[in-house]
C-alpha cells in the first residue's frame, strides 16, 4: 500500500515554524508539498542560526523535508497570478501570513475558494480570524502566545520567574492543530465534496494543553502556580538526584506504587502515616515527604536507583540530553531516525514522524528555488523560456 496522502497536493504559503511543521507532517504522509518562498532570502528560518551545516540552517532543515521549493516574488502581480494558478491545482493551501496580508495579495480563502470550492484553506494566526478585533489583528509569535496562554505562568520553579518551554511549543501545537484540522476536512470532503476554510489560532492550540490546570481554575476556583518539576495533583511525581549529582524522575502514579516504593526504601511507616497514606494527602504534605525521599536517594548513584525502581515496577528514568535522545536505540529500532542527502550540506539525519503510516524515508529539505522550473513546467505547463524570462525579471528565482 502507498502512503495515505499520496496524490494530494499542498500549496504551502507559510514560513518559519507553525505552517512548515504542519506541511512537513502532510509530506511525511505522502502529500506533494510545494513550498512558496520569497526570491531574495526565502523562508526566514534559512537565516536562523548558528548552527549551520555547510551554510544550511539546521533550524530550516528540521522542518522542511519532503517539500519542493518554488521561489516567487509575491509583490509582483505576475507572481501572485502564478500562485493563484497553482492553488487551482491543489487540494490544500496552508498560510500563516500576518493578518490582512493574504487578502491584500488576493490569496485569501475567499479569493481562492470561490473559484475552487473543493479547496481546503488553512490559515494559522496568533489569535484567529474571528473574535475580538483587538486580538485578531495582532501577529502571532511563540514567545508572546506562550505568555498569554498561561503556559509560561505554570512553568518554572516556585521561587523563580515564569519560564518558556524549551521548544517553541505554541508554534508546534498550532502546526499540529492545523495538521489535524486538515485531515478532518479531507475526510469531510470525501463525504460532501466541499472544501473548507480552517481558522487555526495559536492561542486556542496552546490554551488547550492547560488541561487539568484550566479545569482547576474553571471548576475549583484555584490559581495554578509554578511547581518546578513537581506535579500539581500527584505525589511523589518529581525529580530527585542521586549521590553522583545526576538527576532522575520518579512517577508514583497511585497508592499501590507508593506502597511498593516504601517497601523498597525501607520506610513502611509512611504507608500508614496519615500524612502520606493517600495521594491527596501526599500532595498536601509533599513538603514533608520530598525531603525524606531526597535524603534516601542521595545515598546511591542515580542509575542504581532507576534500575531498582524499575525492577520494583515504579516508573523512573534519567534525564537524557538531546544528543542522547537522537542516538536512542529504540528510535532507531522503530525506524524513526531518518537519513537523507542534501546537495550542499551532505548526509543529514532527522527524527521522523511519530505516525505509524508515515514514510520511513524522506527527501532532503530543498534549496531556495530548487524546484521552480520543475513545478511550473509540470503543473502549469510553462515553457522553459517563459520561466527564464520571469527569473530574469526577478519574479521568480531558480536554483539549478
């Protein structure tokens, strides 16, 4: 069997992270993704760095595999006309322009779907196209949305400042939401024959993952706060360190696991102590419990504890560096470490899609304008000399 989205064509008008992450996921499932880039510098992330590998940004390389780059000047009327013609051949359009830009270019959903009602048009923005005008007009930046979503407020240590997640999680979550919305719209189109306009908001996507924090605020009237590596509703569920100073996580998810932990640690009195006998009690009294656990864990190296806890059926694990994760044998065994050859950067590796249906191979992220000739001639029927003339005028850019 082929990949699930083979035969599907996606016009990717997005840049930076949220949109490109969405379209990479579509490409991993077999869709043909045509990435439109501006002619002078291309996607902003081509300049994000260091690090660079032979002049190629590792940031750009991380989110643009399985795509074809067509470089077009959207400020030129001829350029926009070509994009509209391409859109008419596509199943999906993805964009994350600043609010109002797509409409000024004549590339908004209303313009493209009027002529092509089966088109699924997905727009990713900071705060959505509907709602309070004070927000819908604002651009979306990950750092700003993380703060406004409440996520940053509950991340970090109690005595420290609010802390952003170590990856641009609002961008990534909105890209995932867009990906899911597109798949749902494709399914609906199979039943109805109609496309859709999908209004994906970074704020919506990020606020959703507040889950139990939001529920406690909405339903119990509490104010969630930063707890460092502790869990708001489960204890002990946090980070400790061994005698070697190495950190490890322990996740005691229920009372039976706590009984086993106490047996292993030689502290049976904790099982019947009303301060610790139940999870709600342990959460309430964690300031008394955690120091006692840390004192015991400080007597042996972290890896010894992780092995002993695991043997006792208590979830525990060390804290891996990124370098260790990308070399993880389980990822390799499951075919989740991809390798491909880039024309200038050489052999590259990447973590592949978690989806079981995704391809186990990939094409390298494209050079700027690498597919301009191929796409415009194959899909729109432009003759080579026509493309060369537009390249000469600066409307297009082509990289041999």
